[in-house]
């Protein structure tokens, strides 16, 4: 079975086109003002109005309040919500119920104990995303171009599907998939020419490497 790939932090038509043509399974859009990949809901809506239905559109949020979720969802139809903050299992449940959408819960990893602790979301999220734990002085929880020890994922015994993230690039993604036995991967900074600016050629190369093409 082919590895599924999410290209996150998309903010322009060319990178979205490269993602779709290269076979991406998920397109990710960041709705978090501290991120260099932050985009407006109306802009995203114009980008994806003709995107294939089988390519899932994911909105990334960090500890969002209900008003912000409502505002985004009035502009764009999303298929998934990705929660990349300190949301509790109870908050995940509340967002799933109020928005009527499946949730990808991101968890920062620095040791096997973090992988094991992710089981608290087992009956609350629909998918997990494992990213490198942000440095103490970071102003955002992900997208920091930092990898973690991929072999730590052997501690994961959960039933939810999951994505591997953190410091992935076209050059290392195949190795990361093999070491983590990852069914899916997520990339953002690893396919950028500068922070927040995606490179279509790197997107194409990443998708080819991840999918074994």
C-alpha cells in the first residue's frame, strides 16, 4: 500500500498544483498568525475551488477558539481539522462535535514516553500526527524543520492512522518511512526555498521519494 502524503503550509497556486499533480493525498493550510505559512480563509477558498474531491483539504489550527473555527469554515469547505496546540482530549471532542469534521491531533515527540502518552487521544481523534517537540523558545509548535529519532515510533501501538512529520525532506523521507514504519508523512519546511515559500520542484521530488516513484 502506498504511503500517504500531506503537503502542509500551502499558500500559492503553483505549489498546490504541484502537490495535486505529484499525487499528494492531503493539502494542508495553516490558519495560525504566528506561522510564516499563515493564510487567509478566503484566499484558500479561491485556491481549492477546483481541486479534486479525492484530495483532502486540511486546516491547521493551534488552540483555536470556536469563533475562529466558525470564521474559517464559513469561507472554505475543509475535510479535516488539524489541531497542533495543547488541546485536551475533551477539547478535541468538542471541536469534532461542533464542526462536524474529523480531527488530526498533532503531538510533539522527544522520547518514547511521548509516543505512549498519545494514547490519550485514542477515542477522541481520527488520526494522529507525530512531529518533533518544539524547542522551549519556539513561538510555534511545529514547522520548525526539526526531526526526532524516527525509531521512537516503534513504541506506537495505537489503532489510529498516523502521519510522521518533522524535518522531512526529499533526501531523507524514504529513510524516515523505513525507520518509523510510517504509513504516512507530512512535510512543510522541507519543501520550501525560504520559510513560508514552497518550491514546486521540491514538492514533486518529495512526493516521488515518499511514494517510491
